[in-house]
C-alpha cells in the first residue's frame, strides 16, 4: 500500500509538534519509544499536552501500488494534537490508544487513513470502480533499537515497528472490509543533521496483504474484461517495499516546513501478472508546512 503509506507519512510530517531544540530542558522528562525527533521539541523537553494550528501541503503519489497513474493532493486544514498517557491524537502515530509503554518499547492500537484515487480516461482501470478512501486499524509494536548522540550536537534514534491492521474502504455511504495488512518498518531519525533545528528521517518498509486487499487493487472480474484487460484472479501475499526520506526545518517561530520523497519497489509482488500492475518502480514526493497557533501550558508526561 505504498501510495497510501506515503500520504500517511506526509500527513504525519505536517502534523508534527513545534517549538525549539534544547529550550528550557526538562531533565525529568519520560522518554517514549515513539517520540518524534523531527519536530520542534528535543528529547530533553516536555511537549505540550495539546496544541492546535494549521497544516498543509501537497503530495504526488501513485494511485495504488504499481500504478502508472499519479494522484495529486493539495490541502490546508486545521490540526489538533493531544498527548495523553493513554489516548494520543495527531503527530507521528496518528490516533492511538497506548496499552504498554516502556523506555524501549510500546504496544498500542492505532488508526490511520488515506485519500481516494480517481483513474483517468484511457487508463488501465478505465470503466472500473474508483478506489475509495481507506483507513486501517490494529495493533502495533514499536521497539527502540538504539539512541545516538553526536559530538557536534544532535541526537538520533533507530526504531523498529511491526503493524498488523485491518483495512477498510469507504465512500462515506458504506464501509467495506479489504482484508488485512502486515508491515514491518525500520526508521532512522536524526535531529541536527544539517543545522541545529533541522530534522531528518529515513525509513524502509515491506508490506504483505491478504487476498481481499490484493483483489481491491489487481483483480479483474468478468464484467470489467476488455480487449486489452483480460480477467485476472488476484492472490494474497507480498505487496511491495518502500524507502522514504523526509526533511523538517524551521522557517520562523512556530512555523516549520517539510520535504519528503519515496521510491516504491513493486517487483516481486504476488500479482505482477495482473493487467492492472504497470510499474516495477514508482516514485512519490511532497512538501508542506505546519503552523502552531496555540499550545497548552500543561506538559505531557512523555
């Protein structure tokens, strides 16, 4: 689900918290395995319990894994982040309910979503149903492999993330189950990689999906067969891999910019023979901003 994952990653970048690196420094701050290093607060600062503002930007991504069509999304929306002990909304993790949190691992139930995609005239999906909005819900394990500190300043973190989620699509008139997805991810984040307040992230993930999910992208049932689009019965299995990178940087106080790009490697997918499978390698990119208008005086405990 590379197309959807880039949108979710980009949305997470846009909705990251804001402040300054180092700052007053709260020595007693409790660390979290999912603490984001590419936002404004450093690891030695407590973050606001809540904040609100405006985030926006654009992304251009494939319509679905291995699609030759691109989907361009541009938007600006209000955002809200809440950093409770159990319930957390916004930021890198989307919406989550945290059940176990130790210094080096976390177990939670999380929810994330993705935009719909429309096919153009003359595309391989012409005449077929459009892909609806999608959302996922399920457990994830986040494990902190190692933290790094550099002599010249800056900190870094290497995390592993294991997600197993149920996938659904909706046109806001009905909700349809699309099976399940399993995604192991390795992510490296570094603060101070170029300048003191600059954040960099690099992630690699692999995705496997059940047959229902692959059906949604690649199956061609008899009513949609054409002279150039034969019938195809999709099967479950490997969906693809993605390598993504992002850069976060301050613009002015409480305003931060983001750049992101990824390459999706679809070769080896379980449904390479589908007439809807077009490209072994696809690319995505995006940029955006977040402006924090208000934040609470009360700090979160992590």
